[in-house]
């Protein structure tokens, strides 16, 4: 279809509320933390593909703050049109290839389903557009290689989420890791109940399942903290073969109406789950990783853990790392980081407020950093090599679970 041009679109901000602690930490925008960065990045012409929840909750308001929103695209025209009007885009499209060809965007934010990311990265890079892509970069090796090759051949900037290298708790953890000696082993994991929405987003074999949706956070953090992986093996299975979710039509309707943005989260739990979905991707996974440094560890990611079980365990860590002289715990409860060495009598706990984590949003941080890298002609910190390595770990874990083989990594990156 021809491009649709909108004039004088309104500038609106999002109101986000009613989130659980996990979703709040990842979706909530803290506008008070946004600083004035002048006119430099405001001139970068941005396009967005995928006008769903994450776009409206996080990236579109951040782009409105930091860049120039030229175009948005979604295969559902009502969602694209509404996003354009809501956030002030100049044009909207229903065809991604057409947006790349006809719009004047310099940078593309890829916020679609997990199984579509790599192909869309390659298309943007081949069109000479800089790319910020939501996690994961890819869910299979062929698409991964194509995306990486396109980015490197074109020379565009590519930022792969999540930007763990800028998370305050991981920056602090990397600092204190120096005090615990040689690293020997680690344990990490994140489980939750089945998502109640997103048939194509979470449950198809192409999308990848919880390892690519949840495990990506821990694997991203561990590679930042401990460096590249050498070998990977995995165990995975489908434990809950069918789930009931909120139908896609409800999201289309919600994301296509209202004159101001209304967060989906306070409403979602009250919507009837009338769509049955067959689970095609492994929903219960365990990944064993041998790092190049020699340390060993395990990452758990699943959609089979009853929600709320850990809500009253305030000190339960998401990541544990142990060395010859001590250990480091990274938690999502009452503290951000805790560490202890053989010379200490008890754990030293560093709170969220002490490291500036409370209210911090990686979406804002990534958007600002990405646009500044374009203006300054600098390589993004979470770059394509690191993003490819994280994706390969997950891809190889699932492949290992299906073949029974321990697999060597083919990608690597320069440790941070």
C-alpha cells in the first residue's frame, strides 16, 4: 500500500501502572531520569516496526524524547495508524519493506516477534539503516549468520538488547567480581507461569519460547560479567502442551483506540482467556555453559513456574557466582548485589537506591545510547558480535537438547 502521511500528530506521554515487579522493572518509563541531550540526537530520523505493547509502553515515548519519529509500521493497519497519531510519527506503513524503501528513516527499531528479528535486521542493514533490535537477535543459526553478515557488510550501527552492560546492578557486580578470586561456577535462572497473551510471540517453535524470552537476560548478564562461552549443552521439553490466553483481537482493539495511551498491564489480568494455544516451543529449559575462562554454570528458563511463589522471598538471587575467595549474588528483591569474601563475616548488600537502579529503564538508556552512537559515529556498547554470541548460546542449548550433543560455539566477542 502507499505510505500514509500524518500532519501535526500530537505529542503524548505514556502512563504505566499496575505492573508486577518483573514487568515494572522492564517496561516502566521514569521520565524524571531523562536528561536533556540537546539537539544532537533529535535530528536522527527513526522508524519503528512492530506497534505492539513494548513499542507503546517503552520505545515510542523514548524515541519521542530523544529522536525524530518519522515512520511506524505494523501489519495491522489500525495499530500502525493509532501509534503514528499517538506518538507523532509523520507516516505509517503496513509493509516493512515498503517503509525501508520509501521513508526517510536513518534508524530502525525492530520490536516485532522474536522469530522475525534477524530477518528484519538483515533487511534494514541491507537498506543502509542503523538498527536497534529487541532481544533476541535470532532464534536459529541461519538467520543469525545472515543478520550479522548484513550488518558487517553495510557498516551500519547495530544495538542488540538487552543492554546489560549499562544495567547499574551488573556494572556494580562486575566491579566486585574482582575481589572473589578465580571464578569457578555460577547458577542463574528465571521461571514464571505461561504468558497469558502472545501466541506468536511466546509459544511457536520459530519464536523460541522462554529461553529466548527470559533466559536471554541471565545469559546476557553472564557473558558481560564472565566473558564468552566455549561449549553449551541443554535439556528442554514441553511440560505444559496447551495454554489459554487472551485473544489477539483484544490487543488489536486496545492498541487501536483511545486518544491517549493506556497501559495494557492493569487490564490484562481481567480479560477472559478464550483462545487455546498449542505450545510448540520447549517451555521448560536448562542450559549448561562452559565459559572460555574455564568456569561452569547453569541457566534455568521456563514458563512452568507458578507465579507468585517467590514474591515473599526478598533476598532470593537471580544470579549466583562463586570464586576461590568469595561469591556474588545478584537479586531482584530487597537488594541489587551482595558479595562476600573469605575475609568477611557476612554478606555485604548493596541496595537498588545505592546504585541508582530504582526507576531506571534499559529502554530509555538503550534508545539514548543508540542515537548518540549514530551521531558520534561510535560502536554501540551492546554490539552485533555480543548479541550474536548470546543468541548462539540459546540456539545451541535447544539444539543440544534435541540431539543429545555438547556443542562448541562458533561466535565470540571482545570481553567488556
